[in-house]
C-alpha cells in the first residue's frame, strides 16, 4: 500500500490507452520495476479524468500519467494546430 510522504515510496503511474493489449502490456512491464507502482488504468480520456479525480480525493494522486494522445473521448489538441 502507498505510504504518503515516504522518502522511499515508489513512483505511482496511471496508464491510459484505448487499446486493452497496449494498456495491459504496459502494466505488466511496469509491474516488473521495483520502484514503480500502478495506481490505475483507464480506456479513454473521460475515464482518465475520473480516475485522476478519484485518486486526488483519496489523497493518492499519480506521479505520472502515461497516456496515448489519440483515443476516444479525449479532448487533446495539438497547440500548434490553433487556426
């Protein structure tokens, strides 16, 4: 279990990808690392936002969000694409 304010705590990662194979593959690879813990996964942008809100409310926000930028229900916009 995650210990808040621990100096030796792992890096908590939220994985977001609409492809289950990619999402679960990344989970399996990252679970092999001793200093990384998976805080959760999500299959689209809306689920990612909900997961981050839930984790923040619980006092355990992810340190890193590993997120595909092209997937359903995601409001990503390339900043260079403003016209």
